C-alpha cells in the first residue's frame, strides 16, 4: 500500500501538493487503528474476568481485526 501511495504522492507533488500527503495520512490512520484495535481487544480480554479463556479471546480478537485491516490495506495498494 505504501508503495502505491508514495507513487501517487510523487505524481501529485508538483501540481497538487495539498494532495501529496497520502503516506502521512495513512500512517496516522494506522497508528490510530492500532490504538483502537488494542483497546477493543483489551475489552474482549476484560469480559472474561479471571477466566482461562481471556488470553485466547484477546489473541483471537487481535488476529481477526488484523486480518480485516490487512485486506483494507491491500485495497489501498490496488487503488488506480
């Protein structure tokens, strides 16, 4: 995804510099998403209290959310 967005930024930098910020925006979005993912999966963990399944619940949450995000990022890479 970053290669695609970097190429788009380079292409726009001369004529439309205000749009040549895709990489910066994607990195900010990714950092915010990681914070959201961690908080969301911490909530799954907390729901189990002291139960032995809490660790598995958190790992399962992390796995599913990361897989979904990976598909989203792949879509960015395929953007025309």
